[in-house]
C-alpha cells in the first residue's frame, strides 16, 4: 500500500508496527511531550513511563502498546486497553493514547496503528473500539472520523487534585 502526502512517499511496508519494548520508552516519552502540547496533562518522565509499562507488560490481556518505526526510528505510539462490560458482551477496546511525531503526521502511520489496534480487538472477540479526545482537539477528531469513528456518546471526566 502506497501513501503519498506532504511531499514524502511511503510504502506502508516501510513502516514497521510492533510491540513496544522497554528500549522504546525514551522515544515514547519524547512522543508524550508532543501529545502534551495538544492534550492538557502532566509531563511524564522516563521513570514514570517505566513504572507504568512494568505493570502493563504483566497484563497483556488488558494492555497493548505498539510503536511504529521507520528505518529504526520510533515515529508513533499507540496504547490500547481491553476491558469487559455488561452492555458489550464481547468487550471494548479503548485507545488510550495515540501520537505520531509531528514530522510524520498525515502520512498514514496513525491510521496504520489504529487499524492494527482494531484488528487485535476483533481477534480478541471484542464488540467495539472507542477513543476519547479533548473537546478542543479538532485535528484528532477529524483524524478519528477519517478512521471510521463517530460520536456515539459524550465521555465525561473528573480530574482529581494531587
């Protein structure tokens, strides 16, 4: 599959999507800094990410973390949670984080990561895949609509003070 955009041509087989490893975590921290620019949240450190990743990797039935790389450089990250609900008997996949480095956005890499997450959710027999974005992040909303997501309901949140 060929993807042409922003002056660069990628053949999607040049983009490797694979499970995230501990060696990828410094790159993931860098990507999270870019995510923080559009999604309001706390800055994360490598130590913070290591602690969370250590828990996640012990529960592969619940967590899936993948990276996209080009020529050995991590350019994207997706984190997915799989959970059961009473309403959706098969369960739900939730994209918790998705970030593509700014220089590689618009080239199909995010869509590839979303498709891999969706494939895994289907393989596990889940009923749906969901995602939430900040209300003000119109670029992310446009991206997810392009990937086939629609607005089914309103996700509300309550942040706790630390």
